[in-house]
């Protein structure tokens, strides 16, 4: 059966998932694109349904490490996921992209509330972000975290949910492969203490510059919100704090840029220590 009307009830239900509240109520979210859906499959997510438009499928070859539209369709059929072909008009109604590639899936959410889902190691990098509110920034941060071998991300009291389509897109699907836990400041600090993980706070008021300190083998980098930075529940502790030097008139960096600098400094130090 081919869906050709944007008034189709199934299409209306999918469009309703653009709301975070509706995603949480339904325990569902949408994933769009060859690369993102491929990564979602690799991460073992359960698919509710798959929508495809062959006339929008790419003819220029597969992206690296991703399945083509035809291959995605085969995987869905093999896994007995309900599949629906759509017209180009209907697919563009579903899509949030300027040039959609004709692949769209509805997926069951996972539970991200258990700190025990973070695998502990003797050498460990964790990233903690408090009250992050911009999906584009979170997506970019997750992508950087994966690229630097970060072992897990803890989101303390986030304003947005990780299944926001812009988070998924900006992370290029890395949101499915990096362990992510949603928690609060108190529980997170207890977790760090119990597992002897050293928090390193990032704040413009710190005296130490981030590249001047040796990062411990088990480190948790703590980043604040875009709007307010870190709250007193972090700043009033005796944890080590570092800053990124600012030479111009700006007093802060975009949180995704700041996170990248610190994570790559940890990677640089680890690389030097293994030589």
C-alpha cells in the first residue's frame, strides 16, 4: 500500500512526534536518513515502522558505513517491521530536511535513567552536561564525544530530550552508539564519588587553564548550560575547575566548541602518555 495523502492518519500521528511531550507519551521517536537509520540498527533499537520513497533514494552510491535505501528496506522486511511506501509529497511532509533521501523510521525509545548503564574502566572519560537546552549543540557534542572515545555522557536535568530530530541529525546518529544517561546533579555526584571518578569543572571564573592540568585516568568533564553555565551545586564544591582562555571581547564559547577543546586535550594527553 502506498500512502499518497498528507491527511492520512498515520502521517498525522508521525507529525505529532515533533513534540517532545508526544514522543515521551508514545515512547517513540523518528529517525531520518540512511546513515542515521543504519546506526540505529547497529545499536539494536526496535523499529516500529519504516517509510520510504524510492524516487528520493540517492543514486550516487552509499554514504560510508551506511546502508542504501534498498538495503534498509530489505533489513526492515527481514525483521518484520511494517513498511510503507509514500509519495514524494507525503515524504517531504514527514521530513525535516531540505533534501531528504527517502528513508524515515519510527523507533521505540530506550530507558536512559540508569547510571549503571555506563561501563566502568580503569581509564575512563565521562562527559557531564548540566541543563543543556539547544539540540544542535547537544548533537554536535555527542558527535565529538564519540570521535574522542568518550565512554559515556550524563545529562543532568536537560531541557531537551535526546531524541529531538535535531539532536539525532547533528550527532550524525552517534546518539545511538554513545552511552547516555539522564540524571540529576546529586545522583551524578554520588556516582562519581562511589566510583572514584574525578570531576573537572569548566567555568570562566576558574584560575587554571584547561591545558595546564594533568587529567586523571578516570575523569569526568563537567560543562554548564549555554545560558547560565554551571550551577552552585557544582561550583560550591571543592572540585578542580578549569577555564578556556579568552583573548577577545567575548566572555564565553559555544558549549559544543568548549567541549571539543577539552575532550581533545584529554585525548592529546593520553596519546603522549602512551608513547
